[in-house]
C-alpha cells in the first residue's frame, strides 16, 4: 500500500518526542521487509504493521512501543 507522506512525518514526530536526536523526516524505503525511515540525523527501521497502525488509528501504538523503536534509532 502507498501511504500518504504525512503518516511518516507524524510517526517521526512521535519518535522525536521520545528521542530528540531523531530529527525530521526525509524519505523512506522498504528494506528487508521493514520500512527504513531516513531523517535529517539518521535512520530508524519499523515494521510495516506499525505504519499501518499509524495510518488507521495512531492510538493503537503504545508509548512503550514508540520508546522501544526510538531506542533503535541510528544516528549518522
């Protein structure tokens, strides 16, 4: 499915509330079955299911899930 770009921006914004180093959204690609989101300061990989939740109902993503994913942020 093609997702509107604002979904990526919203998700990166949610990550940046937890980890200020995340930066702003630049682009995304599919890599190894995951979505790789490139930001102004690095990259973060997420499962496609998470992106689907962000699209359908963002409240389905818990703060703990966001924290766990934000901790996997790779600064460049």
